[in-house]
C-alpha cells in the first residue's frame, strides 16, 4: 500500500514539474534555433564552436573542365 502511494505521489510531482519545465525548455530550444538562423551574437559557446568547426573545414572545390576536353557521348551498356 505504501509503495502504491509513493508511486502515485511521485507521478503527480513529476507531472507538475514537467508542466512547469516544458514551456521553459521549449523557449530555450526556440531561442537556440533562432540564434542559428539569424547569426545572433547571444549564441551559446557550444553553438559557436560547432560553427567554427564547420567554417574551418577545407572549402569544396568544383571541378574545372576546359572547353577543349571533348563532347559528352551518351551510351548504353550491352550485355553480350
């Protein structure tokens, strides 16, 4: 009987704490996401480090093909 009462009380306490903390967590998450989109200087240090890592990577180079390489020929594979 005591165990059931303890579980019921802890579930009620958990429910009310969740109702109090969930809106706060959503606002925090929304602010972080908006900071990423707008480049807000009030970003967290973790977010700044992630963007710095992304920028420090070597840039992607497109292949440069000269005009005198030839023309593209479409082909089909024929099994013999």
